[in-house]
C-alpha cells in the first residue's frame, strides 16, 4: 500500500515537472521566437525522459515508465518547436519597429491610424 501511494505521488509530481515547460512553448509559438526556451534544457529534458523510459521498460516499472514516457514525448515536441522557430526573427522585427517609431502601425487597427493623421 505504501509503495503504491508513494509511486502515484511521485508519478504525479514527475508529470507536473515535465508539463511545466508548456507555458514557454505557448510563448514560443505566439512570439515565433525561441529566446525564452533554452535549447539545452529542452534537449536534456528529452534525453532524461528517454533514458528513464528505457530503464523502466527493462525493469518493468510503470511508476517510472508513464511519467518519463510523457516527458520524453513532451521533450520531443519542444525540440520540434525549437527547430521550427529557431531562425524566426519576427519578434526582433517587432522590437525594431517599436524602436523606430512605427508603433502606431503595429498597435492600432487600420481604421484608427488614418484618423489620427
């Protein structure tokens, strides 16, 4: 009974740990920039989940396999997102537009920008 309680508790906490970067992935997709998602963190999350999943398959431990399998998949998703958005410069272009004074075109709807002039 104690082993099962500790197993379920550690499985839940491990899944929460692997799910926590989802907020950063949302930011990356929204801004189309990977400046807030370090590559090494994503890579080692993927690597750690994969190795622990392989180990759990070899020893037959579901308490290790399920959360680390989820982490391995989420790490793979992070690496794919990183590969897609690594060369994107849309957020840099937005910042440059703001610095040059083009913020009215970036922030205001088209109908209100013509009435201000």
